[in-house]
């Protein structure tokens, strides 16, 4: 599965415009490296794979 | 020369207290003086609790006079990281934002320590919001490593590591989201235990990460960690993740023997990219384990680099969600933490959910390891303590980011929720401490502590 690399500068402009331009390198570069390591892993996910933590309502909740 | 506590372990101090060869008040006064003497050198504390500590010690002495000693921590001077709420005493979480925060309640850990008769002398210094490993705190100054004050103590529980290593207290509590107990233990030459998820209550601790945070002790030896865990472990209905799993008896056997233990030596990742002195120290520990009767078993531990990436996505996402209410005060955050929080704001929710799905897959897969071995032996950190302000570190000719290098051998066990102990594995050629890590199956702190204590014997 090929994913186009996200443009975190555009995402920052849209989602977090309060991040000053001078600080963007410290934000964008680590995210680009992390994305390269993380996104290929998602190919291992089966449709039915649940998150590690799921909501389970029981008679004990709320206490 | 700074004063140090005259005892090396909790057991040794406890024996002297119960034999009435020293009083809890005397011991507390020595500890308070040691803290004051060390403060200009290491900056290990953010607040002292002298008045309450002496009152608690006086009460302990009265109990000892009546022959009462409710726990091995009774009368023992300890400290807690400034992430733990203390009723009536400032709890800053290492941040400017909480600089004047005075909680109206104690954290569960503080309650349990007090109920056991431990004497809390103060709040230890830490990374801002426990988010990072350098303890180069922009608001309250850097914590310095007692072995070399030009170096970091590790973090985020760096003040706790420094206070134990300097002989100020015999146990200091830390929190560990991606190695924050074990890294300072490694860099400062102490023991440090990150228990299983749910083993020690998180109640009264400002969350950094809802699914990765763990609370645990740093202390001179694994035996001291075991005595501390005995007091700390147990179900707490105020913590959603708290487990009802039975609490073991954690104290390791007096006779160091590893007969019958299968110690796993990972065949990938954990023995790669280590400073040569650390690799040699691990080899010595392996030899010692065999001499004590253990069998060394090569074992496949799967894709730890993937688990680390999953952990980073989870941490960036959850920490930014947890601290979002304060993000409008950008000027009140340090640059390092702010950059991490901004990164988390830009990660899509789909990545977070997929990271938690991948986490389930790896947690399930990793169970196969425990069919072959009883515990794993690895290094805790691939290097000794870097210099304060150092951003990159050279390991075997390769330059690595200090933060990523320091967390790469420890972060995975937060993702997997497994108990992991750091023990001192000796000093390198520069007399800097090195650390080894012992990891066990969930809720099997007993094995981890027994192996750690035997390897230190």
C-alpha cells in the first residue's frame, strides 16, 4: 500500500496556525521520519483488528 | 564532601531502626542535610517537606518504641517525583504552568508510602511535564548527574535518580511513559522498576499519556525496589487501569541462585548499536547468570523498531490531547516540550487508532516469548549519560538523536505493558554508570526482581 507523504507544513497552516514559522522545522522533520517508519506497518492490520484498549461497559461501571 | 545516608539499602537502615541504634528522626535529619548539601551540585529537588518529614519521623519513633513497625519502609527517608500530588505542598510537574499548584489531595502512591511509615522528605526535580529524557528543565534549571555534574541524569525522573545515587534517600518514586524510570536509573547507577500496567495506581498524577504511564520506584538495589513495590502495589478503584491481579511477595530470596531460570537473549535489536563498554558489561552479566545456574536462551522478540514507532505515535497523540487545555499558553512551555506537543497536534486520528490496533497485535505476538524464557536481559540505554545540552550522540560511528537513542531499548515495554527493571551493570572507562534491563511477563515482577538481585550479588 503506497501512501503519499503528508505535507505537515500545510497541515500546520490549517490545523495549528499558532505554530510560528520559525518553529516548524522542529515539528515537521520528526513527523516525516515517524511517518516513514509507522505508515508501512498499517499494512499488517486486518479489518477486524481492534485497538488495544476497547470500551467495555460492565455492571461495575460507573462505580 | 556532602553528607550521605549511612546505610546503603532499605533493609540495612530498617534493621538499624528496629534495633534502635538510630532513630527515624536522626535518619531523617541526615537525609534532609544530605539533600541540602547536594542541591547546589545536582539540583535534584524542587521542594523540601522538612516540617512534615520530621513530624512523620517523630511519629515513627513513637511507633517503634511501642514495637510497631508496619512495613520495611517504616522510618525510611524517601522522595517522590514532583508529578505526584501532595496535599498542601506544591506540585509543579516540572512546569511553569503548574508552578504554584497546591493539590488538595495526595496521590495514591503518597497515601501508600505514608501509610507504610515512609518519611517523604521532598519532591524531586523532573523534565517539564515528564515529557522527555534530559531533565534540562527550562523553568527550574537542569538536574545534574551526581557522577559527573556536566552530564544529564536521564529523565524524566532525573531528580529521583540523582537523589538516590547521591545517597540522599533510599528510594525515590518516578513515573515512566517511555523509559522515564529506567533511563535515569541507568545513567545514575541505581535500580529502577517500571511495573506492569495496572500494578501501581496512577491516581493523583497528572497524566502525560493515558495508556503508557506507569509509576514505580528508583532505589539502590532490586531488593529495595521489591520492598517498595510491596507497599505500592494493589488495586485502586480511582484508577481506571488498576488491576485486581493478586499482589505477590516480591522480596528476592536471600541466597542468590538462578538455577532453573531461562534468561532470554534477544537475537535482534537489543544487542545492536551499543557502546562497546555496555556490550561488554552485558556479556559479564550473562556469564554471571550462567555461573548462578541460569540457562541463556537466544530468543526472537519480533520487530521492536515497529513497536517503538507505534509507541511514539501513541505518546505524541495522547500527550497532546492531555495537555491541550494549556496549549494556548505557548510562552509558558519550554521549546522541547512545545515541539513534541505541536507534533501530536498534527498527527491524524487515524494514525492514533491504527497505532492502538497494531499495539494489540504486538502484545499478542510477544506472549510467545514467554513460552521459551522466564525473562529477557538487555541493556537499558545504549550509552552512558550524555552531556547537558548534547543533542546528538555518536554510537559506533553513527550519530543518533540523544532522545531517540536513550529511549530505543526501553520504550517498547511501555507499549507492551510488561514489567521492566534497570540494574547497574558497572562503570565505564570514564567512571560513568551503565545499566542493564530485565523484562518479564505481565505481573511477574517477582522474577524480574529476583534475577536482578542475583545478578547484582
